[in-house]
């Protein structure tokens, strides 16, 4: 294990800056030394990254291939001021994301709007059955991580920022490739891509990917679930160009993730919920060992499953008129999540959990925007969406109500005398959201140096939630239904000054919004919670130095929340396991301030260096009514840091390119660092001293991860290899399902190594 001490951080920053800033001046003859221009669509039109007055981290198709980036955590870990938790709670790709402290701060099964916008080819895919989608990333053109409220263009669910993914479109050249790959833990897979020009105006592109693995957590119980997973993903895209002014793009994407048990291991630390039911003196049952001495074994008897299915249909139509373009984006997202979990986490059949979720989302956006060189670049649009999430949740007793310690022979009572299948808590829920919005933005080019941007979005959300067929300890609970509506006006003002083509500075003030909603109570009543609103102040700069060999971008920001939404669940009656209540709280005030820096330098024709750093200071300014899992008494968390907000995030890479005969090759080293952070609201309460909880596992420790990658590519062959977590750093990014007789569960991250071979046709 390699640890980077705090006092070593500054020398690394200075070293990387010295590499970047000492590149020396470039001349016209130094074109091989200039950095490639990065084009983004952060403002719904193609622009150079350096010209966009937004804090954006962008990853090109080439960077995605070199970095073996296949899921969200791969690019989030190298983005400043982004926190994430991949806790394995709904499959190996489950993820929760925080940008500049903005996240879904949740503990229960309540379905609310996401705080981070997630877009694929301009379509919002943020409303899915498992909470946050983590799409397969084969054949991508670009990924952009936008930090700060993106109200105008990504207004829906983009309170803290947006993830903007662009796939490769069909084109007029035939191309095909086929890949096979393998890595440790008996992981195998393959990919295929084909681009087919059917006619001069009609083209098709198709992608298919398959992967299977034994996984890196083994269930030693023969009666339990099989380990590992099997993933299928496919996308077919059609492009029709009926004229030189019109384009029609249709894509269909299907993903099937079929997995066994959670890839988590127990810690031996019982959470508050478990202790409230089984007693403060109850000790976690140790059968397979606890993390970190055990990072790959569990002993669970239930046939667990985690399955996720996603179907996405996206239709985009664009037509150019004289001086402006009309665009229509129509999308349907269907999703389904099924989960059977061994809730007790041990070899006895004591407690079982079953979840069946279905999601359906339809959206339509119409947009017109100016084209060409104009004094004012403008955009106007309207948006409509309807989302529905259906949930079935059930916690049931198993057949084993007591446990006999194999070492002492002591018999421990776990459940009252109730039969297997007894429904302790069961419910059906439907969450519906209907949203309409009008938005617009204008960029006024005052002169060659000054731009003034004015934007706004007006939104109306109608919420309708229902709860029915509710059972608590086999007793009926009244049905509940409630609805509410919310409106919001979110403006944005940006002023940019560019004294030269190589340097610009900007300041912005923008607002973001997330709709409120309604909660269910045990008695069948409905309680409302307020919308979450955020104001962001940002001052940033972007520059190119040394004739284009060095690119530097930075930003300072301050965020001010009103009524930040925090989900919690607790027992209304501490002595009644069936009295679980889920509630969305509003923290009256919260804030975050910080800074970001990103540097990329072409040190030599063969060597490229990059470095990024984020600093974040977050706080619940006023949160006197916090309810912590397992406790029904309000506590004051004012002055405490928000969950999932590491103070310092850093990453660096060195990329060396070389030629070997007919092959172009590269060797790449990467380092990623995340500071310590609180995993959830319980962890915040533990640091505040409100609850006497141990630091482990509530506090996520800081960690360093080093990766090495290499590749060779010719006209026909591409071979890549990698080792991730080279030094075997023991770390986890969050706490998964906290309930259980074996303690809170965490997802380990072992060393992974593998390779991929691709053959290309054209």
C-alpha cells in the first residue's frame, strides 16, 4: 500500500506546474508540440473548450480509449471537486455522484428528482429505476462534466452540474472493428462496432458489447447466490440526410446487467438501524471475516440477484434555416431493476429483502438557435417530460429465528416466533412527475473582447405520489396519495473578457432548482417537503500558453443553498421493526466554496503531462431538524460538513508516445487522490459528536490510486493493457446497505489487470 502524506501534496502541485509552465515558447514550426483543440457542446452548439465560460472537464474519444474508461467512476475519479460512491447497492455499476457538494443526500427508498443532470446525445436519462444510470461507454465521441448549475440548457435535474455524453454518429465511410478482452477474476468479454453507409443519405452504426466475470467477492455458502455478473449492451443508430440542411438521427440502446449477490463485504460495525432493533449490546456475527482483513469473502444463504435493464429511444431532427436552426429531441427511457438481498448478511435465513422497480420517462424538447457569426447568439426552447417510477418493496422474515454460535454454543434469539415469509414491511409506491419548461439564452458580443450572456429557465413541476397495499407486521396500513406543484424561475448572468485569443476570464451568477414533493407517513397521511434552490457565484479563467503547448483553466466558486433536501429513514417506534418511516428533510441553509485548477502540457513531442486539483469546503449552515437513521429524535447538524464532499481531490498523468515499426504506441501513468469524507448523514452525525459512532466505516478514509496503461496500434491492430490500483490500495468510496447482522457493508477495490485486442476493418 502506498500513502501520500498531506505534507507531500504541495511539492507535487508545484512539480506539475513547473513542468507545464516551463514548456518554453513555440513557433509556427512547432505544430507537433501544440495540444489538440477540444470541442464541446456545453452550450448546445459546437465550441472550443477554451471559449466556453463554464467549468468543464472534457474527455475525447482518444482519451476514453487510452484510459480504458468504461463507467462513470473512471472519469469522475479524474475530475476535480467530484465525489462519488460506487457502493454496489444495486449492482456492480451502481453509483451516486456529488459535484461541488451537490448530490442526492439520501438513505431510504424515496424517489426524488436527481441533483445532477445526465444526458446522452442531448436526451435527459436521469429518471431511471435504480436511481442513477451508469451507461456502458463503448464507441463514445466525448464526455463532458459540467460543474455548477446548468439551468438554461440542462435545467432539468442539473442543480449541481451535468454529465453530457455524445456517442459517435453514423457517417459515410464503411468501418468495422471487433475486440476481445480479458482480465483477472475470470473476466472476459468482447465488443463489435460497424458503420455502414447504406446510401449517400442514409447510414447506420451499430455497437454490441458483452462481458462476464466471476467477480472479486466470493460467496462461500453453497446455498447462496452465484458470484459474478453477465452484461450485454447494444446500440444501433441511423442517420438520414434528406437535404444538406436537414438531419434525422434515431438511436436505440438496450442494456441488460444480470448479476448475483452484492459485491460488498461486512465491516462488523452495526449501524444505528440494526442496533435500534436488536439492541445496543448486540455484537455483529462474524462468519467470513470483516473488512479489511477480509476483502473478498461473504457467507450469505439467499439466492441474491441484482438485475438492471435499460431501453433508450432517442430521435433528433435538425433543420437549418437562414441564420438559425430548429431542433427537436424526442426520447423514451424504460428501465427495470430487480433485487433480492440477504438482508441479515449471514448464513442463516433470517431476513430477506425484495425490490422490484420500473421506470418510464418520456420527454420532448423543441429548440431554435442562431447560426453563423452574429452580434447576438441566441437560443429559445420549450421542454416537456413525464416520469413514472413504480416500486415494490418487501422485507420478510426467514425460516431461522435464532443463531447458535459455533464456538461457544450460545443460542442468540434474532426474531420473535414468526413463520418464514412473514411480511415485516411491504409497500407499493408510484412516483409521478410532469414537468414543463421554457428557456432561453442570449450571448451579446459587445466587441472583440467582451461577451455578456443572459439566460433563464422557467419550470413548472407537478408531483403525484401514491402508496398502496402497505403491510406492517402482516397488518394493513392505510393507503396514501398526495400531489403538489412547484414553479421556479432560474436566471443566469455571465460576463467574459478575452483580451487575447489565448486568454479569457469570466464571472457568472446562476441559479438552480430541484422540485419539492410529498412523503408518506405510517398513518397514511401526506407531508410536503420544499424545493431545493441553489445560487452559484463563479469566477474563472482559461488560457493557452507557450504557443498552444500548455493549457490552464481555473475557477473560484461559492454555492448558497436554501432548503437542501436530505432523505432519512427511522423507526417511529424504536421497539417496532415494522414502524419504519422515510422522510425528506429540508436543511434550511447550506453553503460550499472552493477552487479548481486543470493543467495540460505538451512537454515534448512525445510526452504530455496533466494535473487537476479541486478544493472544497462545504457546510450545513442551518440544519436543526436532522433525523438520523435508527433514531426518531431530531438533532442539530448545523456547522457540519456535507456528505460525499472530500476537501481535496487531485489527479495527474504522464503520457509517453512512441513509434515501433508500423505501430504507434503509448505508455501512461495515472495517479488519483481523494481526501477523506463522510459517507452519509450518519457519518456526519458521528463527526459532530451527536452520535457515539466509530470513525470506521462511517468516515471514508483518504486514498491514492495509481494506474499504468500501455498500447500499440497499427492500421489493423490495436492492443492495450492496463494495471489499475497498482499498489493494491485498500479503499472504499461509500457504505452500501447499512442494515444487517454482520455490520455495514463496503465495496472493496482490488488490483485489476487486463488487456484488449482489437482488429479494425475499413
